[in-house]
C-alpha cells in the first residue's frame, strides 16, 4: 500500500517486478518497427541509409542474398566482438535480443507488398519508421547492435569521437550505394538518414518543447511576484553583472510551457515595459510542473 492507502498495481511499468519486462518489450516493439520500415519502404526503393540494414540492401541488390541473413551474419559477430574488445557490453542481453529479433522480423515480413515505390516517399517514411523504432529501443537503454558496436570499437582504438566514427561508417555505406545504385538513390539515402536522426530525437525528448525566459529588470521583485501569481510558475535568481557598469544585475529564469509564453510576456510588460527578456527553447524539462 502507498501513503494514500491504495495498492500499487503490479502491472505498472515502474513497478520493479515488471521493469525489466517493460524494457524488453520496448526492444521487441522497436526492433519490429525498424524491420517493417525496412521491408515496406527502404529495401523496395534500394535506399541504403547506413547501418547493417544499408549494407544488406546493397548486398541484396548485388548478390540476391536475403537481407535478414546478411544482417544476422554481421550483427552476431559484431556483438561478440563488442563483448570481447569492449570488455563486456553495457546493454547486455537486451542488445542481444535486438540483434537477433530485428533480422527475424525482416525475414518473416520479407514477402509484404511495398508501401510505395516512390524513392522520395520511401526515404521519408522509411526514415520516420526506422527513427521511431530506434527511439523506442533507445528509451529502454538498449541498442540493436550492428554498426553502433563497430563505431564504439573504432572509437576505442583510434581515439576518434563516437560521432565521427558513426559518420564515417554511414558515409561509406551511402557512398557505396552511390556506386552500386546511382547518386540519386544515395541522395535519397541521406534524406532517410537525416529523417531517422530527427525522429529519434523526437521520440527521446518528445514534442512538448518548453520555453526558458531570462529576464533582466529594474523591478525584479515585482516581476517575480507577478510571474508567480499571474503565470503560476516559480522563478530562479541567477547572479549576473552588467558588462559595461560591472554592477550587480540579477537575472530571473522562468521555465514555462508553450501556451504560457504569451501570458509571461504580458505580465512582464505590464510590470516593467523596459525589461530585457530572452525567450529560448528547452527541448526537455524534468521536474515539478513538467515531466517526472
């Protein structure tokens, strides 16, 4: 029982007993979405947008080898290499599940009719599908293995940044598609790669962008009180100094959601029309009044 006397449901995802099951469900569902996006949008349009799936697309076109077989043939050795060379893999069994399950769904859904044969639509919706699936997998602190592991190995032994390693691997795959297919399809692959990255960010951080307001005012106490009562948001005082006068000028910081921005600006304007206000985006806010 909790403090209110209500029994906590054992099926809630945040219940310790089911937390692991919930995370594995994320891996399975996310991997399945990636696999379906691959078969419905990317493979039929010969869009090799990086990763092991991109390699399998190129090999399928050249040698007619079923993509799932190529993905297993690359994913499993890379997983083993990651465990050996990286001294144990932090994602452990969950990544092994994604490594095996994603190609399995690719294999089982290989006979599905393509959703479109327009390469632009294939790149757009394939990128969205792959990004959505990977975002769900990443939210469980896991991975689908593949070239992510290869990038980590290169990063460890060369000193290159992880981002640079991922860029090099994906760049080589896209460049190979330009040679095997044509430059136009390689450009579509770049579009898909970009859309995938943006969709992953969207899934990871959500669409509820908040705003951060930084306020410098001669009437800081009145502004602080006005925001508390008029917008129902707390204010944090930051220590600041004027660059010209070197006088102490405290800066008020207030975080609001998008619907409260107009009200915030109106409250400040009514109190101090000469206040200096900067409003900028905050892609994710955790804490009281926002996401837990």
